[in-house]
DNA sequence: ACAATAACGGATAAAAATATCTTTTATAAT
DNA sequence: ATTATAAAAGATATTTTTATCCGTTATTGT
C-alpha cells in the first residue's frame, strides 16, 4: 500500500471538510466519517493530528467542528506528510537505511523518478481544486 | 511505505540468491539473511513463499539451499506479486474499494500514471541484470 | 450559572504485520 | 541404515497499525 489507512482517511476527510467549508459550513467527526466511510473514533484521532499540525482547523462546542481556512494553499502532500511523514518520498524501496546515490540499492535508479513523480502529483493540486471537482460529482469519497 | 518489509527482504534475498546462482552456488537461509541484513527465521518464511510460487527454487538437505534457475526471466514484479500481491499496481491510493475510471477518487487521475510507471520499473529489469550490476559493486543489499 | 455540544486526550482493545521458535520432512553423504 | 543437513511447516510471540472507549476541556446557547 502506498499510503497508510490513516492517511487515506485523512485525505478523504480533508477533501470533505474543505467541501463543507466552501459552503461556509463546519463538519463534525460523525458526519465526516459517515460521508467518507471511515471508523468514527479512528477518524477523530486522525483529525486531531491534522488539527495539531494546522492542516485543518477545529472549533469545540456547539456549532463547532472542523473546517479548512485556506484550502487553496493546502496540498495533499501536506496531509501525507502530517500523517505518514516524508518516508514515502524519501525512503528506500528495498528497505536500506541510507538511500542515496552513493549507496544505492538495485532499484534506486529505477525508483527515483517514480518517487519524484509521486511527490509532484501529491503537490500539484490543491485541496480546493479537488473540492471543485468533487462538487461537480466527478469524484467519490467512499 | 511502498513495499512491505516482507517484500523488501524478498527482493534483496532474490538478488543475492541469483548472484550466488550465477557462480553455480546455492545459498542457505542463514547466509542469505546475513548478507542482506534480515531476520533469519522471517526470511525463511519469505523464501518459502517465493519457493512455493516458483519464483526461486529450493533443495533440502546437505548441499541444499536456494537458487534461481532462470534469473534472466525473473523480474522484480514477479517477486512483488508473489509476496505483496498486485494491490500496489491496482489498489486505490485513497482506499476506495473499487478503483476505476468510472468511480474515481480525487487522486485517481493523478496516481494512475505513477502506478503505471511503478509497474514498468518493476517489470523492466530482470533479476539477472540487477545481479550483473551487483557483481560490479554498483549496489548494496544491506 | 447551567446544560448541551463537540473536539481533545489518554487508556484500552483488536487486528495485522513482523519476528521467533520448534518440529517435521526431504536429501545427501557416510 | 544411520547420521547430518537444510528447507518446510506449524505454533507462538512481539510490534505496529488500526480501531474503540471514556473522561476532560472548551464553547455555545439558554
Ligand atoms: S537505496 Fe533503495 S531506493 Fe535508494
Ligand atoms: S479510485 Fe482512487 S486511485 Fe483509483
């Protein structure tokens, strides 16, 4: 698997939250996990992480919930890094401790461009752009 | 992580086994895990899987061990599929059950070319070619 | 002030992946 | 035949990931 389950949920949640935010609404944990088809409490934990890292915003209490202020400036790579860290874009595909051009594994040269492309794709589109497509029913979140 | 630990060990082991085979020698579990820096018994389990799936060959008893008959016809994708299955090349990056152009997630179009490239890179070079580079000390296995 | 709401935080549980250990089976050499 | 060797197979243990539960804290509306 390319991304951890936590990260999958995190991205899907973020898109949904930004979707709600684009309508001026906040989204609660229950609603979110319902819409993206994820376990409620586990999703809560993930949203906590994203909130702590300022990828999304949270407000407690009545009328509270999650929202994304600046979805135009939030890219999927930010979510991936907040949850899974940067290993996906840097770690050796064959598990060697120090992946580098100086100490490459047999797949190093082959995998380098893939990782770069992966980073580019996760960095390319902002959450806002994804939401626009989502609003046009181009995408599914569950 | 792109590959599971099992798969990482599996690939590294296969390269080393093929390296030994190119010298007409067989490799034992202890030697292999020593050379690639992996836990002995766990490596044994992985080699069992590869053996059952005919990616590598095994012979029991004295002077037995693992070897690879046709390393020119074994590609890394075969090892990956034998251990991790095909999900890496087919599963939705955001965890949706049915990844397809008809029911895409927000990252579907972006990720498709990456997965294709990943498949190509894992399919491109045979284990034999990798061994040739390994013999020239171009690569490390631990 | 009080009650209701909703995220936060810590503790716990279940499942999956990783790792180890032991016994069995096949093979080879003597 | 007997013994030694090495992988296969099965059982068990540990660790990590995923998931759940519960009390706390912040905020809102009455
Ligand atoms: S050393 Fe393996 S990918 Fe760089
Ligand atoms: S639906 Fe997510 S990658 Fe295809």
